[in-house]
C-alpha cells in the first residue's frame, strides 16, 4: 500500500496527461490546480496547428474548467512569487523563460501544497517547495 499525499497542486504537465494518469497512485487524493495552469491551457486551442489538435485542446480546457475551481493568484501569492523569482535569478536561472513555472510554484508554496509535476527539474532549487515527480503514462504508470 502506498502512502499517498492527501492534497496537492497539479502542474500543467500533469493536467495535460490527467486522462491517462487518473488512476495513478502517484497523484494526491485531492487535486488542485491554479489560475496559472488554466491560463496556460487557455492558450492551447488558440495556437493549435490542426482542427483536430484544436478540438482536443479545447475539450481538455472545458473538462478542466468544469472539474476544478482554480486557486487564485492573489496578493499573498504575488509576494511569494517575488521570493521565488529572486531565488531563481540569484541561482542563475532566468525567470522569464520559466515564468509560468515560477508562478505555479508560488501558488503551491502560498497554499502549502506539494507540487505534482512531470518536469521536476523545472522546479529545482525553489526553497519551501515540495516537488513530487509524476511518472509518464508511457513508463508503466497505470
């Protein structure tokens, strides 16, 4: 029996694969998303290269919108973001390239939630952030 987290914030990388990860033991029992993830997903249908891709991305967006009540990016989260962005800059990492990741990490820290991601390296060296790596569906995660 695995020891699952009770709650967690899902990174956009996990939300995109959620239909394939839904029974994964590596996900928290109660999942949250943040407004930044919803913003990232909202871009998808607008930049799709084919009608099929646009339809799939729009469908995912609608499912996520109807399933989750996103955590807001509020004043407290903005202050946490300032610390996260400063840490990243001082460590030599550019925040503009990973701005969405820094915003998502700030939300997880502000709400004291572990962050579940398929891209753990994107969140390295962020103080106060618990990162939980989620396996790819193709790597045997069922």
